[in-house]
């Protein structure tokens, strides 16, 4: 072989080696989606790559595998120092931020990563572009958009990620992207489009068990949003059959099956799936924490309280800081509180309930502050625009006045006309200024109204109630107070979707509002709870009102979109303050806490009823604290007199 031929053979061998290494890294990355620890060991056994592009690719694969195992610190350590500012480093930092619930930070990091990659990857891939990293960055950015309720932007980026993967000849990773698009279409109430995308995803995944399992997970998610519980269950069972060699995916499916059985009131099955997933290994921290939470709820339902407390403690130790948003953590606490209350474990139920309330209020305040900040910014912009317009009008008047004054030097006879014109323009300017000020005042009033209005139900919100109570001054709370909670609302959200849950809240709010007087104050207290302040009623009138409210909720099934209907019920706690016979002075927050205790008693008595506090023997603060610590025991000892009401 001549020298040129040997050089050509060497070059071809080198290219083949690089191609084989790239293919090997791609295979390890796909293997890591099911068995990340195993894939990491295989990656470390590979020889160190020589080229800069190959080293960058290996770093990305290693960091992704560390993220699959839930080891965020190890993933970040793959990009030390200045490497943290590379496209791959920014991508990994964004993934960690997103997993920790820091969506704004994740969005900013992903935008920086995409900004570094776009010159090499758009409009078509050029040397220096890693199509897989670019597509994954687009996918993660789309998921952040979706989490921030920006579905249109999410869809655009998912479609672009799909095009990048197809252009690079990477058909395997397209299946999860199509699955995300299907879930997005279902969330946008486009079920036909969701089915088309799932069919295309299944076609792309044909012959690839791991990808088929991912598509089935997407099918289960779509079925969950659509309220098709049996279809969801079948899809998750199919994942278990396909993910024999992918314990991580199987664990995700078992976690979903555990959720499904908890929602169906089948704690033994929920426990079985959670324990199987925990025994399977290859769990990241977040997934293990979620599984232990589900296992704890199942154990409480099965009255195995010590084992449940142990799982709760393990879940708490596993949870990294800021992994869950306040609302997600509040939902976990609501699950635990409901499970404790259903079995009469009031101390734990109240502890979970009050912490859930605190987090819900915190989340409401943050969302309200964000909305107010946006309104203030809009108001400031409109104020600035109005002021600029007034200045322009004033300058125009002055300019015209000066021009007219110059003309007066040789048109003395037009002075009267000019003065009249100035007066007219000045009057118009005054009217314009007055109209602008009126618009600004309306904007301020709108800002105040929106800050005290629940956007979903159009009732007052927690802030409106707090403002009304603050306006009463320091005087002790007096009047009727009723706390209404929809029964099994989480089950409605889980089985029928959050869209149906929103319709239920709106319809119930309308029914409750129809039962109150104009001097009453009805607010959405948080989640599926409503609080009603009814001044000027006696004990008999308050019981009749409680019964009317229960009847209004249950009187007939709620009409939903698409011709469907749904029967709902509510539980209710109520009391007339100050409580006889000792008539202790409560502030409004303590009064809410007492009707809260009565609400839990109604839940424990079987739901679909109200429990009212008729009287309480509370001669001193010590007695008061004892009753609050053990409300059920106080009722059994006749220190608190309760009465039940039902809708019929």
C-alpha cells in the first residue's frame, strides 16, 4: 500500500473510532434513563477522549447520568470553574434549578445555554453543534415554559427540538419529545392532536422497549388529565412489562400506580407498589422521597401509624432544600392530614393541616404579590405615558401660543380671536388632564380590587377577609363563622383533571353565594375551602344557614363541559362567637381555628355533614389550650358540646 493509501486508511480508522465512541456515549445515555448507576460504571470504564468536542460530549453524558441518579452535586462537579459557564455547564445548572423548583433561575440559565449553542445549531447544525445537547436544552426550556403556564411557547420549542433530532438522525430521543407534545395538547384540550402525537411516538419507539415504556408513561399522563382512570392504569402496567431492564422507569410507573390506588381508596395496593419501587433500586432522591410519602399515606390508611411515622421521617431527611414548591408541599401535607383525620388521629392531622395552611397562604401571597407587581408596573407605565402625553399637549399649546403671539405683532385685530383660541385649547388641555387622572384613579381602584379577589371564583380571597377583620379593630370577634370544605376534591383533580376541578370550584362558589345575605362575607379561603362570616345571627339561624349551604352544594349534580355531570358534597364546621357559657374573647384567627377543628370532626364523622360548636366550658386560658390540643377528647368529655347537621 502506498503512503497516500496508508494515510487514508488511518484517517478512516480514526473517524470510525470517533463515530463508535459517539455512538457508545449515546447508548450509555439512553441506558442511563433506565439504569443510571450501571451506565455510570460503564462510562468510567471507557478511555478518556482526546478531542475537545469529544470531551465536552462525555462531560454532558456523565452529568446527565448523575442527574438521573439524583446526585445534583456530582452533576455540577462535572463542570468545575469556568466550565460551569459553558453550554453544557449552564444546561446542568438549569436542570438542578428546575428540580429544586427555581423556575426563573432555570429559565435564565437555559436561555444563556441556548444563546451559546444557537450560532452553531441554527438554522442547521454546523461544526461545534451537539444536536443532542441542543435538543435537550430546548426540551428543558419548553418544560419550564409549561410549568409557568406558557404552553404556546413550550409547544414552539418542543417542535424545534423535534426538528433538530430528526435532522441529526436521532429517532430514539424523538419519542419522549412527542410524548411531551401529546401531554401539552391534552392540557390545551386538543385530545385528537394528543392521540395523533402518541401514535407517532409509538411508531418512533417501535422495537425499542425503553422508548416504548416512555411513550406509555406519556399515555398514562394524558389519560390522567382526561380522567380515564382505567386507561391510565393499563398504560402504567404496560410500562412495567416494557421496563424490565429499566428499573428507574419501572419505579416511576409504580409510583404513579401507588398514586392511582390511593386516589381510589385502595391503600393496600398503593403500599404494595410503593414498596416494590423502593426495593427495585436506581432511584433518584426526589423519586424516593415521593415513594416514601405515598407509602406513609398508605400505612396511615392501614392504621400502621409507627411505620408511617418512620416513612415520613425518612422522606423529610431525603428532601433536598427547595425541591418542592410551596403548593406541592402543601398538597403532600393535605394528603397526610386527610389520612390522619380519616382515622381519628387529630394531633397529627391538625399539625399537618396548619402547616399546609401556612404554605398555601405563603404561595397565595407570593402569587398575589407577583400579580400586584405586574399591575403596579402597568400602572406606572400608563402614568408615565399619560404624563408624557400631557407634556406633549402642553408643549404644543405653548408652541401654537408663541406662533400666534408673533402674528399678533402685525395682526392686532386678531388678538381677541387668539385669546379665545388659547382659552379653548387650555380648556381642552384641562379636560384631557382630568380624564387622564380619572383613568389613573380607576387603575388604582382596579389594583385594589384585584388584590382582594380570587380570579377563579370571583369571590373575595383570604386578603379580603383579613382586611375586613382588620377594619373591625382590636375588639373580640363576634358573629357566626362557617368553614366549608369540598369532600374528596383531590380525587376529582387526580381522576378528572384540574380543569374539571376548576369548574367544580366555580359552580360551588356560585351556589354558596346564592345562599348568603349582602351583609355576610363569603371568601375562598384556599384550595377547596370557603369561609363565611355571618354577623347578627342567633344559634338557630346559624344552624339553618349551615344546612342550607350543605343542601346548596349537594342539591343536584354539577353540570360540566361536554355534557357531563358530577355529584359533589361538602363538610362544614361552624360556631357562634363568643362561645357560651363562659364567652371567652377570641380574635378572628382563633375563631377560624375553632371552626377548623369542627370541620375536622365533620370529616371524621363521615363527611357530607356539618359539625357546629354549641358551647364550650372554658373558664381560663389553660382550659382553652387543653381543648385546642385535644378537641376530640374534650368533646367526648362533654367539655365541648357539638351538634351535627346534614343536607336533608
